[in-house]
C-alpha cells in the first residue's frame, strides 16, 4: 500500500467513486432523507425542506476566517463557506440571520465549485463547510466539478452533529477533518431549545461514525490539522447543555486523545431572551468546572490548563 491520497477525495475522484457518491446523494434528495429530520420533500424538484432549502444551496458568505481554532486558521485563514438554512432551530443561535432567516444567495453547482476554487486561490489552508448537513448533495456536486479544475484543499465538515449516517457514509473518504459541535447530552433539552427530536442519540452515532472514518486529530509538521476529529462543545448557562455527560462520552466512547474545544462564548442572542434560564452569559465558574472535569477524565488535547494551576 502506498501513502494514502491527500486530500482523501482525490482517490475517490480518480476511481470514479466520487461521481457515484453524487448520484447516491441525489437519490437521497428525491424524497429528502439527507438529515435526520427526513422530511421527505422532493428537493430534486426544488421543494423546500424543513431546513429552508430546495434544489440549490444558499451561500451567505465565504473567505478566509481567523476566528477558528489555531490548527485550522494557521496564518492564512480557514476558508469558510457559510451555508444559509439549517436543520436545527436553536433559540440562541448567534448566526440566526443565516441559519433561520436564510440570508444568502442561491448558487448552482458550478457557482459553488467556483467558490471552492476561489477559497483555494485566496491561499486558505482548508475548505471549511459551515452548517453543511442539509446540502451534502450540493456540496458533492460542486466538489466533483471543482476537482476537475484543480481543487486540492482538505475539507473541514463543520456541523451541529445532527447528521444522518446515510449522509456521513457518502462523505467517507471525502472529508479529512470533521468538526462536530456536540451541543447537548439530553434529547428533551435539545427539543426544547433546538427544535429537534432524538438529538443525543443521533449525535452520538454520528460522531462515532466520524471518528471511525478519520480517527483522532493529526497535525502536520507546521501544526495544522491534517486529518481527524476536532470536537467543539459550547457551555450553556445553568448546566443546560449537560456538559459533563458530553465529556464522559468523548472520553469513554471515543478517545481521551480527542481534540476538544470547550467554548466559553455563549451570549444571549436571537430568541434566548424568551427563556430566563438562557438569558445571561455563562460565568467563569461554569466554564472552568467543565474544563476541569474534562481534564479529570484524561481529555487533554485542546483543553486549556486549569485557571487554578
């Protein structure tokens, strides 16, 4: 066996498998089951799903982003493409204009391929697909066209973790870096604040599949993410996210070597003010309790040192 193709999708392109994946994704969109909502609309006929998107993806913006983790942004930025629409309904969404109001322009597969190529021309280290779960078909269509024209960036799949196993298996060998945001460890809580059913059960299976495909995060000689899983978790006020259970899942069912970003930037946005328990930022104590618990489980990559040390 020679060295594995990198980015991984090049081997699928050369074998013809990437084109087959596009067709399978189209079939899943005939009566849409691309995401766990399985709303069964005819996306191929431009019927709009619960995600708010029909036949063509909506792109809000794209370009170098320097707010991502250092292993992604490097010194030239992570090449983010923000997709409008979403298969979740988070009441505190900080990008609600994009996710819920769907502020973006409709793009054809050829236009999206040109966006991917433009991100590459900008010098970005990777292509970072933000909120991609509902447009997997459209992404694969565009990728096929972009690779034909010389696209070679590794792909980051930046998701809420509410992903179907069918879609993830289409991405096996396409995505080199999965970046799931594990939002909750209680599905009833997820239904109340994000409007989805079975979130924890779906997310656990999805993240396990991502881990099976790419393993723990690997860095290259420059300190940039090359392949693997980078997990995010946003701490919510009053323990709403069930953060300790999320950390236990990572340590016990994935790997203590998982790269985990425990995020502290929660602030009330969108409709959060309608929920008193969400209507304040988190405290330093709430954040550091999660960090210290993660470290106590042996999670160490991406986790800051305790503020008491």
